[in-house]
């Protein structure tokens, strides 16, 4: 140890002596001469490029310091000085090189040495930073054509996988400037959903995530549309949360009742980021869309409004081309209430029906809430579920009442038996259809009332116009009389 310290001290003294004896101009000339005959090349990546932030510099920082494994897996020894930090928009700690520290990376068996440098610029009065990449000159094509693109791609993967998900809402016709952190724990592993349907959906989402080149080859916008329909309480919101966690996408929750016109909708959609899920919940009842073909009964006071044409253009029109890697999810309790134009093939790529709780769904819920996969009461519950419609939300509510599995299952049995004995409880799918018919009738009645109101407004408008004509005629007569008096 003493010998090592002695050598280090000697080197330090020798370096200082050389700087004192050899002028700076001569040292620069010697360095240039050595570089000319050296077999190594050095590539410099500065923090700024053409007076803007250098995207490659940021990607190198992410690539080298995406996590401790990114540094410790390098071929050479780990650097003695590291920086560590935690960004509130990232899930994990991040690590990087400290000033004048270096590390050797390996790409296709080729050693590549990175060094992080920084200095104070007295002119700019700020710290400037850059990376130096040293490699053998015969590997220049490999570095330019493969290694640097590899860094860009890997950095994107690291950022996407470690970022904190956000939940965006609309405030005053604009997306909120401070989206909340999306920390919903639901995943496909814990989602109570039919097993085959769940596997099919996961395969579909995986194909979409890996479909950049496929969508580009077929000339189609890289987006995917899902329509989730079924009775209330069947898990539509939970499924959306599971999709967001699986894809690692932000959620943009769009309440169409707050959107006053097509232009506002266009603005909102143009400001939805890539790698996101746009959710429009309860589209059947959130707004009264004006049909594109509704041209009769024109009003005297036209105003901007949200139309069906605007919605359709947002889904698959030119507006949908302004972004990629987006998922659009519509939810509805009553699919039959939707305009057929929304259901046309190509607009919503996949329709997913979330129905009442079946035995396979119940088993998933029992595993989640009670931690049991088998129980002697399961057979009784299976028979009862075949006789009555119970939503997964109702089953989950009963299972949460007790942590004791037997007591919880017995309570669920009593709950289902009560629903069977209650004549007001739906015992078959037809009851849901009857409720749907009532909703349709009510909606049609509301539409008729709306038309009547519009007709009354038109009549009042016409009467007002007639009054204005009469007043104008009277004023002309008065003016004529005044002129005659003069």
C-alpha cells in the first residue's frame, strides 16, 4: 500500500514538473502529434448541439446511468466515483459518472471507453459538460451505424420502463398542467376476468406494442381502439388500469360532457402524448351528439358544438394521424345506444363484453381477496351464480367484509340467496335487456322533448324577428313625420 502511494505521489510531482518546464503551446503541439499517430479515435458528445439541447447527450446519460446494473455489467472495472439521484418522474434511483470518471462498455465484443467531463465556462458563466468516447479507429463504422443507434433505442426503453405513470384530466377545456400520479395496483394477474378473454387481450396488446414496423409497412396509424361494454360494476375501469400498467402508458381521461365543440376536442387530442391511453367513459350518456345527417330544423342562432363527425374524425380521421402508439378506449353500459357509425369495423378494433360474475371470475376474486384457490363452499357458490346475475363488484364487496375465508364465503352465499329470493333482483340476462329498453324509451322521450324545445325557440325567434320588422316600419314612419314637420 505504501509503494502504491509513493508511485502516485511521484506521478503527481512529475506531472506538475512537466507543466512548469514545457510551455502550454508545446504541450498542445505534442498532444496533437501523438493523436495523429494514435490508433484510437475520440468522439465528443456535448451537452448542447447547434444551440439546443443535445438529445444524444441525454440518451447517453440515461444509457450509462439507467441503473446500477447498467454500470456494473460493463466489461471494465466499475468507476470509483458515481453520482446517484432520484427523479420524481422516475420509479427507480438513477446512477451516472462523476466528473472525469470513465467506464468501459462492450458492444459486439468491442471495448468502448466513456469519460464524463465538465468545466466552468467563464464567458457563459455556467458549467458545460460533455462525454468523450474512445475506441479503435477500425470500429468507426460500427460506432456510427450500430452503437449510437443502439444507445438511442436502449435509452428510450429505459425511460419508458422506469417513468411514473400519470393520470390526466380536463380543466377548462385544457389538459391539467399538474396530472396526478397513477398508482392503481390492478394488473392482469389480479384482474377478475374470463381466462381465455384475458389471454386474448394480452396477446393483442403485446402485438400492438411491438407493431411499429408492421403498422408502418401497411400504411396505418399506430393506434388501437377498444370498446368495453357491459352492465355497471363488471370491471371496466379496473381493466383500463390493468391495461395502463401492462403497457406502461399514461391515461388521459376525457369527459365529453365538458367538451363544448369540435375545435376544443381537436385541441385536446393534439396534446395527448404518445404511449398513452385515451379513455372516454360512458360515451352513451355523457353527451348528446349531433348527428352528421341532422340538417332539418335549422336554428336562427347557430353555435359551435360537439358533433358525431368530430368524434369520428378523432378516431380514424386525419386528426388521428397526429401521434402514434396510442390506445383509445370507449366504455358504455348500453352498447345498443351507440350510433352505428361508432361501431363500424376499423373504428373500434376490438369489442370486449364484461358481463356478470361467472365461476371463473369468482375464483380469481377469491384468490385475490382471501388467498384461497379451493374451498368446499365453492361448489355451492358455482350453482348459485348460475341462477342470478351478480356483478364482480358486488362479489368483491362481500369478500372484503371478513378476512376469514369461511365466514366471507358464507356471507357471499347468503347475499346471493337473498338476490335470488328478491323479486326485484335480475335472475336472467333478459332483465338487463328490459332495463335497456327502458333507457332507450327514456332517451327517445328526452330527444322528443329536446326537439319540441328547439321548435319553441324557433317560433319565439320568428316572432322576435317579426316584432323587429314592425318596429323598423314604425321608426321609419316617425322619421318621415319629423321630416315633414321641419
